[in-house]
């Protein structure tokens, strides 16, 4: 297998709005990130992925960009950015920018021009269609609820917005629009940034027929995803991006791709394909989905998770590469979701870290994950800020008859705001995040869960992550070893091996809050096993297959 630095790297995602506020306006900023670089260096991460820092009216917290070449006023200035980039490089780390080019803000100058008249030269930078019998051009639903089309009086046509109505979709069929994007990307790369995380990049190519999608029972709108996910020209566009821009630099690239399968991912990431390094797939995050999408929050079994992750491990084993993540700014906190955020918070957070970081792929850590930060339960809906949460509340409670109680339960489990409460730095007011009033409430558990406390406790989740990262740097097998699942049907233990030449790792993770017995499979020689990492005190080696795994216990053995 080819060896490259981005396979060996660990990426840390910063959501700047919630990371660290330097000036007391309640909103995290670039100077705040600068203040915490020592912390990130201590943790040992190689790459910092910055969620969007560009100028934006913040309808979707920066994922609605109004100017790609300037910095969001609340986050600082371009010279703050240049200083940050320099400081990151001086510490031997890299910066990966978020690239949001499926859509812009409706406040982008391109859109202002585009909407001004049908014969404006930028009209076709966006997707405009006449109405059909006085209604929307088709029945597609927006990912943030309601129709995906918005009527615009000025020219008596509708524009497409797969996300909020303030996020009009760009028309990638238009060659000049593509040129604009490439020159913007080069502009950032020439500044010295080290890569891109590409937002919903498999949505760029829309099926030009704009056919209606299927309407599921009880739904008002249709599902347009078969017509915009992995659309007809997507590989052509990505290859063009690669040839025109990416191939000239030494970068790390990851494409965010809802609805992607391992077979498709192989096409996006295969070595000879000239597209991307890796993708963010969603299958493991979509567990528990139902008729109301993630809000259904249905039960699922550990074997489902193992089946999905194993399919991805095997699917990209020969060609292509996996990204590994439990968390990001769109997902609830993993310790609350797949672990136990009460009695076994520390044990389960460590177990989840081992389970993910020992897989084959490039691991991503989301801010606060290394502290075991948990979901939040705000009492009232008006304490939530996320547009997806608020729009879904509006629709499900006000139009679909959900009780407020039922909806709040779903929000506690799945809202994106679970990940967006401020990072808990210490036990002072507002968890040390801001001297002012934070833009979203701080989780009330900050006196217990915070970075300062974790730093001073050698047994903390923070130090455990640090150790995991160090192990990755020391043992090639963690990066390159072949994956094999053990006991696929066991509903309590997620166990697998990794193999590189003569070397083997055995990874055992108990996902439940009670003991789990197991027996070491024949053919695995545990006689001279050494424990690389575990989250309980070590057992004598003779006992490794005799003693059951304790609640949420994980152990990684190196076998010869
Ligand atoms: O997310 C894409 C996406 O599909 C998510 O909206 C996802 O479906 C949802 O969050 C699950 O709850 C990206 C960004 O990561 C997200 O923050 C943006 O809101 C979105 O694109 C639009 O840019």
C-alpha cells in the first residue's frame, strides 16, 4: 500500500464560532484559535480543519458564504488569518479549509447580480426555473425542510436551494462559474493553506431534467436526492477540480458526501482516479434514522454498526482510503450517542476513541471530543440556534402534530447544537470560552468537564487521546494494517484484528455497561501479547481471555 503523510495524519476540527472567544463578543474567533494552538500541539494533531471562516450573514453559521476572499467580521481580519496560518505552520501543523461551493449565500454579489434580471451575465451562475402551473418547478424538499425552490418576484422565476433559502445552489454546468471557483481555490492555496474539506461535494452535478422525486407516505414534498447526489457529471467535475487546481499542490482533501456507498467512494478516492483523497460517508451516522429522518431516532444494534464500518474497511482496502469520524459540527456528541454520558462517561469515551482510531483510515477529532464533552439539554426551543433544528421543530410540531415534549426529546438526542455549545476550557464563568455572553448556552456540566481539569489528570480522556495519537506515530500497523472483524453477530463486543506482515493487533471494545465474556479465537497467539492501550488497569497476560471485559472496557494487544 502507498504510504503518504495524509494517511498517517490525525485531523482536528475547529468550529470557530464555539472554540474560543478572544474579544468578549460571545463569538469564537481567529485570535481565540491562536490562543489555543499550544493545546492542540500538546494533543499532537497534525492538521486543523477550520469550519468556514469566510464572510457570511450566518444563516447557517458560515456555510452560507457571501465573500470567499474575506474573513467573517466576527472572526477577525485577513491579517489575523495570515498570523494564524503562520503560527500553525511554525508548530509543524497544517490548516485545511472548508470549501463550500455547492451554494453561496443569497447575499453573495454573484447572487445579487443573478437575481437582478434574466439577461444579467451572472444569471446562470445559479439554478433558475419558471414555475409549473403556478407552483414550484418540481417537488423536491429542502434538507432544511420546506420546498427546495424559492420564488423570486423580480424575474418571476424560482431558484433552487437544497439547504436554506439563503443558500442558493450554484450552477456547475456553467463553465465561467467553475473558473471563478478554481481561481478562488488557487488564491487560498497560494496563501499557503494545506487542503480542503469539501462541503456536500457530491451534490454539485444535478440531473438536468429536474424530475419530481418520490413522495413518501405522509410527506408533502418529494425526495430529490437521486437527482442531485452523485449526479451525472460529478466525476468529471471532480477530475477537473483536481487537474485545474489540486494536482499542483501537496494537499489533504476530503469530500463530504451524504448518501455515498463504498463502491462510489472507491471511484472518488481511487489512486488512479485523480479526484479526492477520502470522503466523509454517513452510513454509521444515519443509524437510527426513520420516516422523519434523524429525528425518528429509532433503536439499532451494535451488529449494524459493525456491519457498516466493516463494509467500509473492506470496501476501500485495496484502493481508496477511509476517513474515520464519530463527531463533527452536525452530529450529536458521541459519548452521549454511542457511549454513556453518566456513570461511565470516561470509560466509554476512551473505548469509542480506541474503536475508531484503531480502524484503517485517517482519524478526525471534533473539538471537545477529546474532553468527552456531552450533549446538551436546553429547556426551551428558543435556546437553540441551529437552523435545521428550528425549521424541523416548526414543521414537526406546528404542522405534523408532534408534541413539544416529543420534539425536544428528539432534539436532545440528535440536534446539531449538541456539538456547537462552547468548548469547555476551565471552571470559570462561561467555561472560560468568553468574557461576554456566549452566542449559544454553555453546557452546565463545565465545572466537571473542562480542558484544564483534563490536562491536570493523567487518567483523563484528553491524555488518552494524546496517547492514541502517539501510538499511531510509532506503529505503522495502526495506519496500514489490514482489517478483519471478529464475532460479527456479538451485540456487546466490537472486536477486530489488524495485520501487517508478521505483526498483529487485537482490538477489543465492550459497547455495553455490563461485563462481556469472550474467548480468544484459535489461531491468535496471545502468549507474548503486550497491551498497547486500555482504559482500565492492566491484567496479567495469562488472564486476558479468562477475565471478561469490564463495562465499556477496551484493550488493544500487540501479538506476534
Ligand atoms: O452538511 C451537509 C448535510 O447533509 C447536513 O446538513 C446533514 O444532513 C445534517 O446536518 C444532518 O443533521 C454540510 C455542513 O456540514 C452543514 O453544517 C451545512 O449546514 C450544510 O452542509 C450546508 O452547507
